[in-house]
C-alpha cells in the first residue's frame, strides 16, 4: 500500500468512525472547522522543519509528490485523521464519564 492510499484510508476511516461509530460528529461542527486552521498551521510548521531539513524523507514512488510548503499532502491528510479521531474519542469519552466535583464548592473536611 502506498503512503497516499494509507493516508486516504486513514481520513475516510476517521470520518466514518467520528460520524457513524462514535457519533460525536466532530467534523460536522462549526467549532472544528473554525479551529482546525490553527492545528493545520502548526502541522505545516513541524512538517517544514522535519521534511525541509531532510530529517524525514519519502520514497517518491509512494507519494503523489504534491507538497504544501514542504509537507507532502499525505502527511497533512494523516494529521487531519489523527486530530479527528482524537477529538472524536475525547468528546465520546467525556460524555460517558461522570462529572467531577464542582470546583466552585469548597472541599469537604476530612473525617
């Protein structure tokens, strides 16, 4: 499997898990799309450092060759999939966990 195929599979799987399995629907929310450019910017920065300086190299036969700054589009797709899946799990697990103590209330005295 090429890096491109793996990246596309990762994005499709993350979106399907978000929408249909976990039902957190992060990718359908406005907040996600308003804040994702921040993540994307840092992703470009870190990819620029790693790939621009030759720390990470790619087999040209396994990628499309299309790059944004120094980042192969496949890296950006993988980053998207990782962020979506992480946020989906966070939302789902947060909804399933019981609420913690109210921080505005003073702690109970020890017995």
